[in-house]
């Protein structure tokens, strides 16, 4: 039994993947809770899907994936912001159009005969191919995200709970809503290497869904979300090793399974 | 607009015994379209002002102006310190994972640096506030699980912890249970004794008649003064327009059959 748990982590490749996932948990865990409380889940999905063209162009040009991710997120965010301003469409339709267009464009570029066969890696990540440098970059980004969320904790709570009263209590709503989206963008960039732009949303939203359905207090929900996110990462790697399935997909599956289990527990069960 | 916030910290500000002074206030949300115009009144410390008017009559716009959040403002506002705002309960999220105590503590966030724990003094004060609003036993209850009246009391408790010299309350008594209404009434009396100034937006003319001053708004200021002088059928008709039914009682209007909800 013990060796079933330890054996996979004997290899430095899996060790690096585990460190990467634990680091990402520190950012994705608390961020997911805020994203759900701010009803930004759709934005989270849109942002990570919309950056595909940036990733593909970076892959084609042989540039670092990180650079493509940053450019992709910026382009997606700008396009969404511009289209969402059109009163005739409404924000949701605007976002949907942008994301479909960008995702389609990314797919078209990636599937052209001239492209190297890396689309899969961009969509689903490459946890086991992660190098020490990648871990360091993810660590710096995730650390920044965790610190920013900690520093903004009270202001985010004021705005999320009661937007209209927040200014008189010391927090400007628009500033913090945009700050949360910026933090979301940074997290997306940090996680794309490991989990790909389709699966990273699972590590942001699924553990947070579970945490919010189990905990009744904000601090408890944030801490629980980090723990569940780390647990999903670890369990995912174990499953992937023993069942010989893709690592990123296993992690996402574990996170989503946790969310489903938590939703079956009666509300507030673990709060006292 | 000139906005004078004398008495930098509310804690020290009250002894200065200055109330709210508004001179020629106009403003709104879009250029060229004032939601409110020509408002001028002075409320002293320890006064409760009932703010009357139809929906869209400018009650909320006035509060936004006093909070410094109205995009377009002309005229002058003098305040003894930043006002606390108490919204209608349905403005606060019911699904947010916070307890009654957590919400009251939000009143201390503005004076707490992000890297510090909330001061011991403020945590003790929050417990005392829960005691005062009659919810000491519900400290750990989820905000969303409380009754409407209890939630309203918690939001007032948050403003109490802010310790502001001026409180702006948006329909604090509409749709609350009897126990909560009685408790809120008693709190108003205490706040008045503490020399704070309260502006209370309400649809209940009878209630406003029991307070110190009444401000009638209908896009502009219709009248301001003592209830006995202001609450005449003519003024109320001008304030509410055609929706008004006045019940005469002892020579003055005491009730209005206005229900916009």
C-alpha cells in the first residue's frame, strides 16, 4: 500500500510535476473561491480558452510558451473588453463570440500542415515535461498571486459581499473587480504550461466549488480550497502513474470528482 | 464641488458638535441631466432627518452625493467626517460565506492595514455591537440564514462599528419584523443621544413625523424643516405627485397611502 503511494514519486520527473502542482494550488485554490464569489467563472474559462492563438503562435515561432500565454491573454482580454461594450450584443454574447473566434483561430493555426504537432500539449499541458526553470517561473507567478489575494482579502470581501456600501467602508468596487481579473490572468499564464488551456480551469474552479459547499466562513473556504487543490494534484499524479493515463487529465478529473462529492454533502456539514 | 471633511477621524470628530450642511447641491449620473437639484439644508448633531420622496425622487442620489460617489456634483457639502451607509438588506449577498460577526467587523476594515489582524479593541467593540443590536447569540450564524430584520440590524451594526458621526440609512424599517423594528427604533434614540446625525430614507410619512426634521425630495428639494411645518397635504402632494392619499389627523397629514413596491 505504502509503495503504491510512494513509488510514483521516486522519479524526478514526477517529483517536479508534484512541486509544480503544489505551487499552483497556492494560487488556484484561493483564486477559485474569489472567482466563484464574484461570479467570474465564465471569465475564467473565456480567458484561458481565448489565449490559444497566443500559445500556438509562440509554439510555431519557437518562442517560450510563457510569452505566448501573456500575449494571448492580453489579446483575449482586450477583444472581450471591446466587444462587451457593444450594447446591442450584451457582455455574454460578446465574450462567447470572442472566445469562439480566438479558439477557432488557434486551432486553425495549430492544425495547419506546417505546424509541429504540439496542439495537444497546448490544450492539455505537459505536466511530466516540466523543467526546473518552468517550476521557478510558476513559483514566482503563483507566489505573487497568493500574496496579492492576501493583501486584497478584506477589500475583495467588502466588494463581493455588498458592492454598494464598499466605497464607504474603504474599497472601490471597480478597482477590485479589475484587480481580480488581472490576478486571474496571471494565474492562467502560470498554470498553462502544466495543465494546458483547457484543463487549468478545472484546478481553479473545481476545488473552490467543493470548498464553498463545505465551508461556511470565508477563511475556511480559502484554506480548504488550497488543501483540496493540492490533494487533487497529488491524487491525479498517483492515478496517472498507476493507470497510465495523461497526468493533467487525471488531475482535472480528481478535482472535478471532489467537487461532485462535496456537492452531495448536505450544506454546511463541516462548518463546526 | 467643494467637499469639506473637517474633523479628520470620526472618533475625534463628534466632540466638535458639527452636523451636516448642504448648500445648493445639484448633480446626477450623466452630464446635463441632474437627478437632483437645488438641495440646501442643515442638520445638527443628534438630529434624525426623515428623507421622503417617490422612487426616483432623488433620495439615493442625495446619499451618493453625501458619500462623495456621485459622478456629477455642484454646490457644497460639509460633513463632520465620512458618513456610514446602511443599504437595504437585499443589496447584500445572501450566499457569501460570512457570519453576523464577520459582517459587523467589516466596519473596522478601513482603519485596519491589510497586514494586521483586526485590533483587539475593534473585535471587542464588534461583540458589544452585536449585544446592542440584540444578536449576541447569532454572532456565528451565517448572514444569509438570518431573517430580513436581523440582517438589517447586522448591517446597522456594521455602521455602528464604523463609528461615523453621520449615518445614511436606506429604508431601514421597510419589511422588517416587529422585534427588529422596535430594536432599530431604540438604536435610533441611542444614536441621537450620542449626538450623531441620521438621514433616513423612508416611504413612511407617519414615522418621519416622529423624527426631528423632514426633507422632501422630488428631483429637487420640495421642503425641509420640522415635521409639523413640513408635513402639510400641499407639500406631500408636491412631493409624491398624484400617487398621494392624505389622511387628516389632528389638523395635519399623518399618513400617506403610498406603496411603490
